[in-house]
């Protein structure tokens, strides 16, 4: 199960939406919950000068700092009033850097955060703090988007939807999904394979892409049966599986809603290969549509490959 959870906050209502999910996971006495607030001194803009008239630039910056600290302390006090033991860290620095360093220092194994906060609705996963955290941290991140509507009710059995596509990349999320299921008291793991239709048939093309839905469904079913069998002995609860046909992201979101799942757990990419990060991937589109939190995990193989490419670009090809 998750032992140390980092909960980033920025004082915004959107950021606060992640707190109930972190609290639910922290109900286990051995779980360490750490709320963190990153702070960068604001630019000395005209609105700030108007708000703090008759003050110097240094005084304005200090007043903003004290406001942010008080705001953070109030947020943490609200968490503690609910009966939770919450550690707090207020750190000056860029948000992604602060989250990364805090998680690494604490050896956290989960970050629970909103996909955006003060950046506004225009900042989705790509280019946002959440995306940068995902790219750098070797641990799963539970993302709560602005469209997330379904909470985790007490006294109700939980279900986690895990989309798989047959790739080793996608399957790496299974361990994180099981950890989430254990932290939720033994949730069901529901495996899903989505058979996507071909992109289209073009009469003038020399090579046509032909697919057999019946065969694809049979192959997907066989794959899920094997994964379910392997997972059964270590899963926190029962393991079920489903094969569906359609657009991947839309189908995942639809199944999640119809099956009343409590979370979706998926890798940042699967068959798209190493070059497909979060932008434009099924993970991002699912996050935009899902009414439940999405546990996103960046596969180890991907991180290693990206690191090797960075080294090669600096030092030249490595020897294997």
C-alpha cells in the first residue's frame, strides 16, 4: 500500500479538490500525509501596487508572502480538523521543483494533486505543473481534474478500472493499481481492453489496413484472461475484465461511468512507443472526460530510455 503521500496545494478551489482523495487514502494509520505549498514571489505588477498602496516593493512582496503562508496554514488546519495527522511544508521555489524534491526527500510513493489550479482552465495536463511532475517522478500521480465529479463514498466497495493494450508499457501500471486498491480497503480491479476501429479505408491506397473485429476481440479476451489469472493471487480484491470496441479514450470514460468505478489507473502511453508522452495521448484525453480521479504512471522503461537519449545527445552513443 501507499506509505507516504504528498498533497500539493496552491490555495485555489481547484487545487483543494484533490484533498478529500488524499484524506481517504490517509485513513490508514501508517500512511504519512504531507501537504506542500510552493511559493514564488510575485512580479511587482500594477494590481499589486494598487492593492498595497503606499508601500515599498519589498514590503509588498513580504505582505504577499505572509498572505500565502496564512492561506496555506488555514488549508492545513482544515485537514487536521477532520482528524487527520498532516505534516506541512511551505517552500519557496517553482512548484514542479518543490513537489519533486519533497517527494524524493520523503521517499513518497504517491502524489495526489489537481491537474491545474491558479493557472486557470486553459492549463491542462500538457505544459502544466502536473505534466512536469509526471515526467520527473518515478512514482504514480493521482490526478483530479476539473471534470471529476465522483467522490469516494464510505461503506461502499471500490472498483478501479485499468485499461490495457497488450504492451509491457501499459501493464506496468498494474502494481500501482493494486496498491491503490489495497489503500482503498481491497478494491476490485477491472481490466479493460479497447479494440479500436481502423482509421479508414482509402480506395486509391496501394495498401489497405484491414482489421477483423471478431479476431481482435478474441485476442484481447485471451490476453485479459491471462493477465487476470496472473494478477488474482496478489490483487487486493476480485479481478474482472471487459473487452469493448470504439475510440480508446471515449470508451474508457464511458465504461468508467457505466460501471461506476472509483478511479482509473493507466500508464502515460502504451503502443504509441517511447516518443508518445502525455500530450495527445489516450491518458490526457481520458483525464479530460473522466468523472473520477485518474492514477497515471510513467513506465520505468520509458524513463530509462529518455535518460539514455539525453546522455547520448550530450556524450554520443552509449555502448550496450
